[in-house]
C-alpha cells in the first residue's frame, strides 16, 4: 500500500508535473516541490500521538479515503488546465502528501512486523522491504510512460487503487494497537479465517496506559525469573542425584 498508493509517482515527478502539465515556471515548480517535501517531513510527526489511540485500521482507512479523493481531484484538474484548476491541483497535491504521511506511511512500516509469527518475523520483514522497493522501482519506471500516454488520466488509476485499500483493510486487516506480539499471535490462533477484519475481537483498539505496560512487563519479568529459578533448582537436584 505504501508504494501502490502512487505517492512516488507524484513525489519523484512533482516538479516536472507542475512545470509541464500545470504551466508553472521551472523556478516556481522547484520551489513548490521543495515546500511540499518540507511539509511532507513535518507531517510525519503527528501519527506518533494518535496512531495507537485510534488504531492502525482506522488510520489506514481514513488515510486511503483522503488519498483517493485527492488523486481523483488532481486527475480532474489536469484534464483542463487553467489558472484555477492549476491552483486546485497544487493544493490537493499538498493535501495528498499530508493524507499519506499521516496514515499509510507510518502504519506500513510497523504493521508488517507486528502481524508476522515470531518464528518468521525476520524473513517476512525482509520480504516486505524487498517488495516495497521493487514496487517503488516499478511505479517510478512506469510513471513517465503513463503520463506521456494518457496525461492527467494517469492519476485516476492511483485514485482507484487508493480507494481499493479501504475494503482490503476493512475485511482483512486486524487491529494491533495496544497488543503485545504474543497477544497478536494468540488472536490469529483463536480466529483463524480469511476475513479476520469482520471479527469484532480482532478489530477493537486495546487502550493501555503507561502503568498497564509497566505491569505487563513486570509480570513477564517475574515469570521469566521464576522459570529460570525452577530450572536452576532442577539442575542442582539432578547433579546431587548423580
């Protein structure tokens, strides 16, 4: 979803699109692109404060809705270029980057590791990173061909793909916010089915305070310590028996 949202189809060629398709001068196009990327970096911080409160699923769903709407408006503006439509297109390009970086971007990097079984987490994460950059390569190589062939209609494709993320997340995505990795594993064991997104227990956001986290970690530490102590006693008894 990170790459197939079309974010890099826009980012990599933003200055080119502004200059060729919207009629801005080269200097203005570069200034607008630099401002857009600065804003992109700034808006990557807010998810830190709400991603665990509202949950991964809602974050991705609302982000996808915003990205799809922005791409559709950008596509419409590029079909009939004028001063007004150019201004609207630039505004929604900025808004698209905001919607993406406040939803799909942060979840995509954490979610893959969270839902993988412990025994294959390292391999699965490697596959995820590989597919991420291979998708990036495909998108960036295809974009010039798409723009030259169908112009602004190219962005309708990304609007449709972003819209498809909503049902995909709703029906297949589980909620990992507030759950430990062990609890996520248990969730897959208890509700093994294709459409796990329709299971109420798999989609609710678990609200945990800092005190709850502290107690949980202390409980794990206490259990591990007790377990190690028992093993030590067993070894001593075994040696004495010898």
